[in-house]
C-alpha cells in the first residue's frame, strides 16, 4: 500500500471495517484515488464473522477458515438439516485480500474523523487532532449508528446480543463436525425465563476438541446484558454436562438490527452505517462484499462524468425496491419483538419449513418486497395459533406497511392469475386444517386477505423439506455431492 498522499483524493472512506475497506478497494480498482481513515492501522477484523458460503463472492470464498456442510437448526427436539454450507471467515485472509484488491490506488491514514463539510466541489474532513483531509466524495463506513449520517432507530435501537467463547471441551457441546446455526432447546430453563429472555446456542466445531459456542439473543429491546448472556452460556454448558476448559478467547456481540432505509444526503454511507445489517439475521458482511462493486461502479461513473457521486452511490445501494423490502423486514422484526420468547422456536420451525429457495431469499439482502411479503404470509400460515396472533397484532400495529405488502402480494396474485388462468392453487395439507382460523384472522382488511394468504401458500405443497429437498431424497448422497462441490471450489483434492 502506498504512503498516504497529502493531496486531495477522489474519495475518503471513514472506517476500516470490512464494509469500508470493501468499497474502498472496489473504488481503487476503478482507478480512483481512495483514502481510508480509521483510528487503527490495517488489522484483521476482530469479530467472528460467519456467512452462507454461497453468498460470498468467489474471491472471498477462499478467505473461509472453515466451511461446514452439516449445518442445522433445532427448533424442537429434532434437528432440521439446512443443507446449505456455512463459512467462518479468516479475517486476516479477508483483510489481505481486500488490500490486495485495492492495490496502489488505496491508502490508509490512521486518524479519528470528527466531522466533514463541503466547500465548493471539495469535502473537508476533520480529524480529532487537527488534521484536515480533502476529497471529492466522503463515505461514512464508521459502523453501526453512523458518524456523519447518524441512524435514527425508531423506538430506540433493538439489539442483537451474544456472548461466545472459543474453548476446548472433554465432551462435545454440539455435534462434532457440525455447525449449529440456531438451537432453541433450553430444558435447563423454565418457561418464564425463556419467555422473558429467549436465547439460543450458535455453535461451530472448529476441529479436534475446539468449539466456538455462543449464546445469542436474536433481537431484544432492552437487550440482555453481557453478564446475563455469559451466565446463560455457562448454565447451558453445565446442564449439557460439557463444561469448557482452556478457554482461548471470548466475544461480546451487541449491535442494532432495526435501522431504517437511510435518507440519502451529500455524504454517502456504506455497511452498517448505511443500515445494511439484515433486520432478521443480523448479517451484513457478505452483503457488503457483494454491494461494493455495484456502488463503486456507479460512483466512479458519476465522478468521471461530473455527476453527483453521492446520489449515484445512494441509488445503487438503496434502490426503491430495497427500501420497500426494508419496510417489510422491519414489520417482521416488530413482530418478533412482540412474540413471547417461548414461541420463537415455533416461529423458526415454520420459517424453516419454507422451501429452501424461499428462506434463503428471506435472509438475503436484495430480495424484493413481493417475495418477502409472500414468504411472510407462508410462515404465518404454517405457524401455530399462539405465534400467529402476535404476528397479526404486529401487522395491524404497522398497518400501513402490512397493507402495502399485502397489496403487493395481491397484485402478484392477479398477474399470476392472468398468466395461468386455469391453475388450481397448490395447498399444503396442514394449512387446510387451519383454514377457518386463518380466514377469521385475515378477513379484516380492505382487500381479500384470505386470497392473499392462499397465494402465500403457493409452492408450500408439503413435498419439500426445510432444505427444499424431496423427503425421499438420499441425504447421504446429497451431502457427499455438497462436499465434492466445496472441495472443487476450495481447490482441495485437485
Ligand atoms: C461481535 C460481532 C459479530 C458479528 N458477527 C457477524 C457475522 O457473523 N456475520 C455478519 O454478516 N455480520 C456480523 N456482525 C454484524 C456486522 O456485519 C458487523 O458489525 C460488521 O463489522 C460491520 O461492518 P462495517 O465495516 O460496516 O463496520 P465496522 O466493522 O464496525 O467498522 C467500522 C470502522 O469504522 C471505524 N471508525 C469508527 N469511528 C470512526 C471515526 N470517528 N473515524 C474513523 N474511523 C472510525 C472503526 O474503527 C472501524 O474501522 C457482527 C457484529 C459484531 C459486533
């Protein structure tokens, strides 16, 4: 990396996290001069980052420290195999790859930004010890909450929190060879405890007797404290009869999940500062790596042609469809906040009964509003009454959003009817037994919501499992295929 120039750069990126660096690298690849300002030198990102392997761009897949094909959730006593490889990122490799991608056009300046203002065509950015840097465009990638473009969290920030350790175990605390994405079983807690503070285990077998085990609160306002979460983790391990020994490290996770779509302004934002954390999963890293080239392309064209680069970046990052989808996700998040904690397992049981492509889409950063709304309705239809009522209440509370979503779904149904005039709606056998209930709860809007709910059931025909496979498929064979695919991608066995 070249020494920091004293001259003006095309772009100044505030923040040296994965998002800021990903965008900086893509901008530099397009022959722009880019300065990253962060309070620290380039250093491997501290958090333990996981991502769905298929969501990582190809160049980042080789930065995986480990990839699991046995990925499961427990929403009840039996595991649900997700059949979707999951990766733990090697942060040192990811950092090196990003710096290499940026090449000569990227410089790193150690400093803490305190403010920025525009004079003429240039931005003047101030550091906390009197520095001033100039650039044609400023990007706020300073992390959750934003520095130059503070995030307004409606009703206050709703946080994901977690406490995890890497340790050695005499007895396996989770299935050897597996990644447990979510384990809501908690026989060691009473219902009142679970209801008040629902948490789940997220666990990775790291090889031999090493495991990463993390107690996680998906989303809460107010959120449980670090002490509560650490006590929960140790109580779980104690109850499992798997106390850790030789703990290597611990990690506290706390970040907001309910960022709205930002209002575009003259400063561009990116990463967590731009509200890109997924409101249901809390994921962001893979999304930022994928968004960076598109946003960088828009910014570089605008800078080259003398257009408004911030506006071009905002349009590329938050197109109208993504903004509408955020509203639906925030509605879902509101529903999850209202759900009694002991019902979260049931909610996710219904969620993972969606066809695989649909739950993948629900957790993906760029899924359109219609598909999200349809899947939300499918989950609603599959969920037991105790889950459906709070969901319906949340939908009514935010009726503007839910009706918009329902209308979108209704429009979708209408166009489907026009293109398939004689198609009989597919019905899920279990959903048929719920139809009276569903009808009662649904018939309260200014459109025929029952029809919309049935539309939501399209495709959920009962002939696929959570992993989207026919129940008769040979899972062992499928796993072997997945392993072979991964070996091919990672270069192993060549
Ligand atoms: C512990 C933890 C674990 C997580 N795990 C996952 C996961 O497994 N998968 C996933 O997808 N997401 C995960 N997330 C959520 C999210 O993806 C991360 O928070 C991610 O780090 C956000 O990336 P970012 O680059 O936007 O912000 P950050 O990583 O927060 O980086 C912000 C950068 O801005 C710098 N900065 C801040 N203020 C200033 C200033 N005034 N001047 C200059 N620089 C400044 C910081 O020093 C840092 O370099 C996790 C979050 C946490 C906290």
